[in-house]
């Protein structure tokens, strides 16, 4: 390369002095000032710049690219160099003149795929390469050749010269919008079979520290899936003459280590089944459930979860590790998909493409955030044709398949959320158990001490003194332990109380915004109706609307009242705690209050509560749970001929169990946890808003209970919810 | 001119619909209470001058949001004026969405709690604006031409490239260079004709 460059500079000198008609000069076809301004908006960071250039190599069908950093930590700008070399298709003279050097007006590509036979899904954004080069350094030599050409084409571009020119033109108050600078080029003989492009950037703008080099390696590693080999290959090499560990290192996604939990799901094309994760709280383990392959096609998904100690270990092991635990990414045929291919230096500015963090504010304690997981979801062009990168590269095309995929990903993360919650509870009880055990051991020690004391009749005074002091210490120890146990309990109660307050605050915020929206809509409608009266009454031509509108105002006011009633009941939910018998309450509510409703809907209702169980809580809130379940069942039963609803309950050793079943359409496999999420509904067509089951789960949780979807009682159709209310609610 | 209302809190008997029909005629006011069919209607009637009154949020979370509908209209044409309404405040629209709205030439945003007459005033203003836009006038004229004429080569540029009326129509909708330069040339021609005094405005 060095030789070639010397060669070039020799040839360039006379060329650049020639006039603009000289065909040995290439000229930019745009305003340089605007160009650089644009570039600075697009490429804000040098890692992004290299990231973009490497993506371009992939798009050029390269199988190997080397990023060489030469003396980039040097104080002297002239010494710093970056060379990016690939063995891709290379560029022709026309490519450089008509594409590389023209700022495109049409941002849409003609084709989404690279040239055959590779047909790679294009990763780079058209036209960004030259901005990237400008970001990196002031001088560039492009050395490129296509297969079959005799010569390599070398083009030199000097950004600093442009800068000087454009500054001069502004100072002179003379508008020179288009640059008059020629870019020299030359041909260098080469082998006919050779092809590829080398970008040699010198006068590198910024100093690169070791940490920057590591960051670059980490980001480049994200381009490739650790599990799905790229075929044909795309090998990235990083070479730094200053950081020994990176002197000639192939960029490979590092094996992921230090995680606390790992799960992997796949699919079986033969049976048409996809695996999905669930966490079973009773057993404390993950299970993989097989469901029919979803609309988005079969996917492989590996999820590494880092709990707090794991994250600490990870960060200690890797410099810049915080950037690595950064959520779920989708790879197609082993290469990152375009929405994830945008590098963003600041973690807070990273786009939450899959909506993982959007759901955090609903429940910060049990949801898993992007910065706690590394997820690799592998798809293929062939199996997942409906997952399409949007042309703006920021997301995927919003279709049913993509929406289902997003839901699917969230469902998998939610399984980790359940595990997280399970372990928090487990940890609490371990601490408590250990303290109690310590108390027991202290008691045993004290008893042993007394025994030994009895064995030693008339001990010597010095021995007696030792015994007394020991006994004293044991008593103090016992006191300290029992105090710790109660402190621990108090701390736990306190933590739970705080968690509860925060949880209700968060849901209150959400609730308030929901209500405000409903109220404002009603008010707007009433206002428009009133306005009509004000402007038109008593014009004869509108006579038929007056009565209609008066009725509409009346109805709308009733809706408003309902909404505000609901608000009030929510606001005072904590005030009315009372004791009531669950069996009596359910019998009364379901047989008496709903009798007419069930008769009208022709629903055969059965209730079978075996034992009495006294609960202390807000009675109305508890009733709401069953009101929601009933209304849910009615929706599910709308197309069922012989409609059945059954509610049964009994006491077991630790809790009161209630089963609520119907023989309606049932819940799709894989949706068992999803249906409890806010606004998640499959009955939108008949007015389902996805609020009912969310409220149900919140209410049950506030009783320290759980609700889950279990095997339907009325097989093969129908749904059964199991509610577990533990006795000991402390 | 068609007024297309895509809003799930407006019904056929809502005051705003009644007054729009009085003003623009029954056949010229169309209501869709779901976003997808509303969007499809707009996209399949691009030859028609249209002002769209669009709701930002639909109750069913699975429906396309108003902003998405707006984006999809803009991907096909810049010749439809869109007025967005919402019961939320403009400050509740996120920065990203605001950028989309502003950069893609949203005609107006109005709170749904404002007087309906104010919303209708905005529609009137959009309608007037459409009548004055050269691109809209050109589109209307091209669409009125018989299909065979629209398929024939119509204009040849200095660079020896030819365009049919249909291609010109597309380029006007997509705001590409040829469309813009055609608009500019027509304006220049109009000024030129008027200044030569051999033509008057009412000719």
C-alpha cells in the first residue's frame, strides 16, 4: 500500500495542476459546506463511521475486511492513519464519479440486495460512506479495482483543502456554493483477477485511546450473530499497531460469559412447532412449551440474563462491558438486521425498537430491561419472509407478523421477569432461614454449655469465670440473632410496602392518563353537540338533529358519570378494608347478582366452593376481579352453543384455591401470560380493551396471591384461571 | 374536492359531519371510523383532491395510529392536506412523532376539544390552499385527461429524456426533481406571458 501511495502522489502532483477540463480530475458535484454539515448530523461518532464503512464492505460482497489502525494514539495528526481494506467487488471509474461523488437525492435504493451470487441483504445506508470518511480524517485515498479490469484506480481526496477554500470564500463575502476543487486520480497496474477497495484515511481527526479500540471491536462484533455462521463468510479483522491484544485479531462475537440465567428456544419444522418459554413459579424452573409456528415463521432465540451480581462480574471482566448487555437483537442469516445496525454511542439514545423498555414503567420490579439481557434472535430470509426491514432502516415494516414477533419476544423476556421475581422472594426467605438456623444453633450451644457445666462438679473459680462469660456471650448472641430476625422481617415488610406504593403510583399514573383521555373525549363530544345548539337553534333545516343531540348529550353524561364513579372507587380502594367470607361473597355475587345476566345469555352456571375462608381486604376490589372474569367469559362464549361457567374453590394446606372456568373459545397457546398485560386483547372486535385481566392480576397480586391460566376444565375448548390466595400474607 | 374524516369518535350524525355535509355536499364528505380502511380509501383515490381530518389515537391498540396513517399517505403523495386531531395536548406527542409531522408537511394540528367550527375553519383553509397550489392544479388537470393521452410521451427535456403525463403525475406526487422543475417552469411561463402584456389574467 505504502508503495502504491508513493506511486500515486508522484502521479497526482502534475495532474492536480491541470485545468478543470482535464479528464484526469474528478470533481465533486455538490456544495461542500452543506455536505459536511449533513455529514456531521449523520455520523456523530468515529466508531459509527467505521461501523458504516464496514457495512459497506459487506454490501460490496466482500468475504474479508481488515480495519487497520496505525499510530492512531499519536499526538501528531499527520502520523495517524486508518486503512479499511476489503476484497469486495470494487468500484469502477463510473461508480466513483456518478455514485460515490454525487450526493444522492433519492434515498431509496434500486435493489435491497447485493449483487449475485451473494444476494446479501444490504446493510449500509446509501451515501453515508463518504460522510463517514470525512468524520474520520482529512485525507483519503481510494484504491479500488473490479475483477477483469487491468488497473487499480487511485483517487485522492483532501477534505482540509475544501475546508480552507470554503472558509476563504465566506470571509471574502463571495458566495461560491460549488467547489472548484479537482480530485486527482491515477491508474496503477494490477492483476486481472484482483478486486476490492481500500480506503486509506490519513490526518485522522481524533486520537484513539486503547478503550476506543476496544469499543470499536465490541461494536464490530455485534454485526455478526455468534451462533449462525455467515455463508458466504464475512470475516472482519482488526489490526492495531499500538494495542497488542488487537494486533491482528479476527472480530468474533465473544462467547457470552458471566450470565446468571440462560435459555434457548428453537423450532421443529417437521412438526411445525415453535418453542416458547414459561417460568413455573411452583417448581422454580423454566419450561419450554411447543406451540404451532407463529405467523412470523420459526425462530431460534438465545437469551442470557444478568442479575445484579452477574452484571457486576461481567462489568469487572470486560472494559466497556456496559455496552454489551444491550437487549435483544435480530440477525438474519447470521448478519445483523438494518434496524439494529445503527450504532449509537450513548446507551440512553439507543432506540427501543422492540418496545422492551417501554413496558418497564408498568412494573419495574418484575419486568426485564434491555440492559439486563443479551438476546440473539436468528431469522432467515427463507423462513421469515414477512419480517421486512423498513426502508427508513429504523424499524421493520409494521405488519401482523412483526407485531406477533414483538409480542413473542416480550413473552420470552417476561418468563425471565417471573424468574427474577421468584428469586428475589427466595433470597429473602434464605436470609431469614439462615438467621433462624443461627438462632437454633445458638440455643443448642447454650444447652451444651449448661450440660458441660453440670458435668464439671465444683469447677475451679477460673473455669467457672470462663463458663459464666461464655454463657453471657451466648445469651447476648441469642438476643442479637432474634433481634436480627425481627429486623430482617421489618426490613422485608418495609421493602414490600415501598414496592407496593411504587407499584400503585405507577399504575395510578397510567390509570390517570387513561381516565383523562376518556373524560376529555366525552367532554369534546358534548361540547360539539352544545356548540351545534348555540350556533343553529332554532333553524328549521336542522330540526331533526335537536332531539337526537339532546339524547346524545344525556348518554354521554352517563358515560362520564360511570368513568368518574370508577375513578372514585379506585381512589378510595384502600380505605374500606373489611373481613368477609369468600364463599359467601362469591355465592351471593355469582348466583344472585348475575342470575338475570346468566339467564339472558343462556349460560349454565355452576358454583362449588367447599370451605369457608375469611379474607381482609377491600370487598369491592375483590368483587371487581370476578366481575371482570365473568365479563371475559361472556365474550369468550359468544359463539358457543351450550355455554357453561363454573367457579369452584377449596382450602389446601397453605392457601385458598379458586378455579374459574368457561367452555368458550379459550386462550391461544403461548398467550397465557400475555393476556394479563395492559391493553392486550384478542376481542378488540367486540369492544375488549385489554384492561379487565390487567386489573384482575393487579388486585390478586395486592392480596399476595397469584393468578394463572391452567389446563382448561372443559377440554378441549374453554379457559380455566387458577387463583391462589395464601394464608400467610405477611 | 373530497373531505375524508378518519376518526373513531365521530359518527355520521356528529355535528361536525352534519355541518361538513351542508357545506361540501353529502357525496363529498366521507367518514371512516377505522384507520386502515380510511388509509386505503385515501390511497385508492389519489387522483381526487382531498383534505383528510385524522384522529391521532384509535381505541383499538391494534389499529394503525393517526401518525402512521399520515406517514403512509405521505409515502405516496404530498398532494393531500392532512389535519390531525387528538384529545391529548400537542405536548403529549413525542419528539420523534412531532418531527415526522412537521417535516412531512402536516397542514394543521387541532385539539379535538376545540370548537368543531374551528376544526371546520381549518378544513376550509386547507381546501382553499389546495386550489392555489400549482402541483394540485396540475394533478387535477392530468387526472382529467383520457388514459391513452396520459400514457403518451408528453414532454421532452433538454437532456433528451421524455416523460408521459402519468410519469409527471407520479413525480409531482413524490416531489422529485422533474416534477418540481416542471412546476417552476409553469410559474415562469405564467409570469412571462403576463409581463409581455399580450395576455391578461382573465384570458
